[in-house]
C-alpha cells in the first residue's frame, strides 16, 4: 500500500513539473515571437547579481532612430520604476552614462517629495495624457525642472514594460518666465513712478492754478456792480465750475498716488476707497480689516490698493451688484484681501472678445500686481453667481484681530 502511494505522489510531482515546464516554454515562445515581430526591444532577465537589462539592437530600428533623435528624454519603466529603456537625451539630463541609467531605478533621480508625487499619480486608474512637473536630480550638477508626460504601454509579451514617459526640459521655459516676470516688475515700477510724477504735477501745478483762477473769479464777482446782475451770476457759475474742476483734479491726483496710503496705512486707504465707491455708486460696501502688527512693505500696500481699485471699477461697470464685501485678513503667515460682490458674474475662462477688451486687461493687470509682490490672485465667478477675487501675499506671521466696519 505504501509503495502505491509513493508511486502516485511521484507521478503527481512529475506531472506538476511537466506543467510548469510547458508554461515556461509557452512564455518563452511568446517572448521570442514578440522579439521577432519587433514588439519588444528590451529584456530584463533575473540573475544571481539581480535583474539585468538587455537591449535588442535590431528591434524596430526606425522607431529607435526617431526616439534617439528626439530633443526630449524618453523612458520605458516597469511598475516598480525600473528603467528598461532610456534615450541619450535623458542620460544627458541626469548626467549619467546611458548604460548605467538603463536598469537603474527612476527613484534615483527624484527627491523624496517628487517620488511621492509620482507614486500617487501612477496609482491613478487612467494614466493616458497625465503630465507632472518634477525636479530631476542629476548625478552631478543642479536639479533640472522637467515635465513628464505619462502613457501606459499595451501588453506586448513582456509584462514588465508597462509605462512610457516623455521628459521635457523646462529650464529654458523657466528662464523665459523669470525674464517675463522681471520685465513685468519693471513695467509696474515704471507705471507707479509715472503715476506719482503725474499726481505731483496735478497737485502742485494744476490744482494750484485752478485755485488761483477760482479766487480771481470770486474777486471779479464781488467787484461787479449791482446793475451787472447777469455778469455777476455768470461769474458765480464759473466759480462753481472751477471749484468742481479743482475737486476732480484732486480726486484724480489722489487716485494716482494716495497720500493717505503713505501717511496712515493700508486700512485707512481701503476705508476711504470703499467709502468713495459707495458715495459714487450707492452700492454699500461691508469692510472688515485686521489690525496688522506692523506696516506692510510699501509695494505690497500699493499693490493691494491698486487691485481693490480695479476690482471696484469692474463692479461699478459690469457687475450690477447690490452689495460688496471687502475683507483684509492675515491667515497663517499671509496677508489676504477678498473682494466679493453679488452681481451677475461671468465665466473667467470664456470671456467674449468685447468682455476681454473691457474687463480682461483689468484682470490681467490685477494678476500682474499680485505676482509683482510674490502673491497669487484667484478669481471665482459664474453666470448669476457673483464674483470673488482673492489675493494672497506671503507675510511674516503675526496675530491679528478682525474689526468689521460697515460703510
């Protein structure tokens, strides 16, 4: 009886071995078939010294020539980030010989933070078309900003080759962006300087001249005889018009360079601007300001003032709002200004040509103002949903208390 059981056990073992060998043979035949048809140009083979990568030089030569001639990095990686294939351009990006790149891990060239970002992205069920910005760490030299475009590869007989990547060098784009930002900053500085010059000219020259003419006109009206009633009435009317003109010139001068901003600070000029808006339009403004622990930098205060000016101008011209809220807060080391209205709203991403001409340049100017002081501007709006503009500018941390003021 024992002999029969041993024979059956031996027979079952041999059967399992034969089945395993047949499976290995079938897999080998599939791999060879893929190699012959050009579906595989790289193999990873397990060995005593770990997995080794072999490139098939004869596979898909036109495809290989195209990839090697690209001015962008190209990669094929496994699910565990092993690089099965890389072109020369990627090897230059990481400043490492190509033979050392292939077979290594992509994680070698990424920071811990970027590894986490990439791992999270690769867990997405649909990778096709995904793009991510990372810093590529070269073996020697400074990190390189890149954009990685990801696309899963179809199963082709070699199950490890699952993800294709195109790596684009963004360093030139970053340099161009920095140059554009520097140019924008110089433009804003030039605009502010010119506004200041015009404001001084209006205040020191034009306003003074108008005031002098106003006094002369009043003197003329007082010296006219009683019988010259029509002439005296005309002089009085001219005096009134001159007074209005002087006030308007003073208002323009104050808008160009508000002295109250320099003398009393941001909160005071926000209150004054909101009050003037309510007087001019009849639309109430609910203003809530914090007590900042110290004066902000002059360019930050000016940027926030200019953005509020432009936002209220847009409300006046386009929003048809019944109420506006303005909040100056200090959350987590930032200074934040929010302007919210309950008007008709708009779609920021789909402005018509006319709307871009009327409103688009103003929105662009606000973004440039925020970027000039290192901040960001977010616009949230929709049809019949009102508009919210949020400006966030980095600031040293400090405690603040909100003191609402209703205008």
